[in-house]
C-alpha cells in the first residue's frame, strides 16, 4: 500500500520527534553540555537540515490538510528548530556549523 501524503508526513514527523527525544535523553543523560555533546548536536542538525525542507514542502502543498493541522505541523518544525538552536547556542555552535 502506498502511503498518502498525510501518512508520509506523520511518519516523518514521528521520526523527527523520536530523534529529537533521543537527542534529549542522550544529551542530558550522557553528556554535560560540553564538547562531548557536540557530535550529537551536529548530527541532529544534519537530520533537521535533511528532513525539514522536503517535509515543509509536503505540509504546505497538501490540500487535504485542514488549516489548523497545517499550522500545528509547521509549529512542530519550528519547535524542533528552536530546540536545536538552543543547544547550538549553549555549545557555541554558530549557524548550524
């Protein structure tokens, strides 16, 4: 069965949420927000940069999404970006580098 656009978006969002949750657990459980965390944050940035452009295009182009669902899904992407950016700022990683 070929997934619908909504199913594909939900799957991508689920993966993004899972990866972000794992990053949080690893970060707070395994490192002290120092240099040992840098590889995790850089990996998360790579995942974000790889997934978000296509995901955003799907969300914005999907005519079956209700406006409030579209807004919530775009808000989830924004929350992910803000969380990632906060970690980058704590570690002194600039511009996702």
